[in-house]
C-alpha cells in the first residue's frame, strides 16, 4: 500500500519525494527492503501513521477504515 500511495502522491505532485530520515516504527525491519523507502516517505508526509505502540505491522491486512483514512490523507495533503 505504501508504494502505491507514494506513486500516486508523486504523480499528483509531479515530483519525487525526498526522504529526510527513516521512519521510527518499532517493527521497521519487518518492512520488505523494496518498500522501506515508500514507508519512510509516506510516514514523513503524514500519509501513513502506523498502528498503536509505534508499529507499522507491514504483513497485516489493512482494514477498510485504515484504507479510507489513507485516501483522505492523500486527497487532503498540502
């Protein structure tokens, strides 16, 4: 989801996201290497905020509510 979200953001912004620093999720090492930059960028932009206890849970399915929130975040980002 993070990769698709960042691709949509970059398409909309017509610019690449520059990641200033890695996300601070406690389970960041569980994120696949090909998706880590997108997770960091989405976190930096406030598009993804993770779940409780500062976790991202990358292997867990997203709920409908989480998916809806991600879309709202993308559509309302400044």
